[in-house]
C-alpha cells in the first residue's frame, strides 16, 4: 500500500488499565482498625488490557466499520486515534484533520453557547473563522437547535447535545471522521437523518471509522471492517467477510446456554423462543434458512379461534415483517390451558443483521394482548442458495434461477 495513500496506520497498539482490588470490611470501624494496623498496605492491582497488539492500515477515502461485542476494544481504539487517551504500547499515525464524535459533547465547553462551540470546534480543527461561517447555517439547520443557539450547552438535553455535536463533526472540513455509538442517543428520525448524512460523507472521499451496533447501518455505509474480540483484532477485510466472521462468533462465544425468554405481566403469553431444526434454542439464523418461533401461552378458559401475530423489527426499530396465524379454514380452532404454539417461516427473506420479535394476540378483529420486543435473533450471512454469493445488499433475500441461451450459437465469430 502506497504510504501517501494511508490515512491511518496503527502499529502494535495496546492500552492497559490497572484495577484495584481492596480488602472488604463489614463495618467502618473494622476498615479503620485495618488501616491503622497496616498504614502502608497497597491494594492489589490487576492489569487489564482493553486493547492488545493491534495493527492495521486504512487508506484515504476508506469507510471502515468496527465490529465486536461490548468491551471488545472498539471505543478504546477510537479514543487513542482521536488523541483522547495515550496508548500503553505501539503508535498510531493519522494524516489530515481529524473530527471525532466519541462521546456526547466531546470537545464542547459546557459554559459556552451552541454558537460559540461551533466556532470553537472549527478553530480546534485549524479552520479559519470565515470557513466555519460558510458552513454555519448548514450546521444549525441540520442540528435543529436554532432556538437554543445562544444558550450555554450545559442546559441542553442529551438529544440536543448529540444533534449539535454530530452536525459540527459531519459538516466541518475534516479528512478523517471518527464516529462512535453516540447516534443512538438521538430519536429515530434524527438517526435516519444522520445515517443519510454519513452516507454523503462516505461518498465525499473522506476517511471514516464508524462504530455502531446497528449492523444494517454498518453494512450500508462501510466498505471494509475490523472485527475485535477481547481487545484483539481478529479479522480485517471487506465488510461482507468481516460481518460473516462477526456473526459466526456470536454463537461460538455466546454467554452460556440460550433459553426461552420469559414474558412478564401478560395474561396469556408466558414464554417465547427461537429454535433450530432440532428444537434447541438458538439466536442465530443463517440467511435464507428457516425461522422457527415457539410460544407458550396460558388460557384459563376455552379460547376459540385465536390469531397469533409475530412482528419483526430491525435494529433501527423499523418493522420489516408481520406474520399471523391463518383466519381461513386452517385457523386454530380453540385453545384451553397451557398451549404450545409454533410458527415456521421456511425461507426467511431477511438480509444479515439483528432483529427483534414482538408478539400479539388477536380475537374478533381486536388486539387483546401484545408484547414489547421480546427476543432478539441474528441473521448471519451464508451461502445458503449455493450460488457462491451469500446475501447481497438490499432489504430482502431470495433464491433465483438463471438461464442463458446463445441466440447466435451457429454463427461464425471472428
């Protein structure tokens, strides 16, 4: 890779913290006596590596998504790259102006107004006042905080804070933009607006490092991915490959056995589960394979012709599918006592990502009971259709058959 094309270069990056373990005492008096008897005793220190021996390079104009579970080291890496914290080992080189949105209000002075903070952030980036003024109206319009522009930002709500902070980071002239999970603070409309702006930024030739648990957003925006586990970089490459490795690891490194989810405070619904073809609980569904939902419900009295509905939302909270038991001659005739209800979608047409299931019980055209998102499952990429592709970009997946016939097969080709 040509050195003049490299925007970010990390070599052997590591960050360690020391966690103090103090002796516990039942009472304040006991703690005081212990201190008097052992005045020079120091707490035991445990070294914990949040990031360990991480090396990678990012070319100018690359859009890179950081993947990994909580505590994998993603946010620590962004703090090192944005110079918020120093690495314990290794080094990182960045070429150009850096804009970051790591935590709500990073770089804001709480006593200054929104207007003053816009100019302050631009000045920190090395921009001239007239450059900032040129973008000022656009920043204010995008953030939607015009009425509070001359109010100190310490009085802003977290939503107002993040809207202004994102607007500043996305609109000012930076060569590298670092964005963490802070977009989840805003409401659904602002998140959608922000993702649209991120798409514009991604296509403008700027280098972007993006952290989000919104897998669909990462897949839509990013071209490459870095997958972290336990503070180490375990995979880097094209985003489709990296996502496949990430989803594969979810099942391999799950926290203990998966069990049915208990549904509280409902008259009829008791538990819900997603199972594999052997009936075992799972939260991983390879793309294009069957989704199997199992429900346990309680009916103290005879309940005739119930209709069960499962609504599926994506990680952005958008409903992408709704399925219901039949109301035709194949309807469920009646239930009494503890009942097991199962639903199978033979070929789930959803692309890779994280999804949530909500349940509802209908009777005589009315909703009698519904649940909040009760269970989450992950659709992982896989070559289910044996076409060598796996899932492509889009909002749904489907198998397809192709045929090609050479119309001029008998003609001579020069």
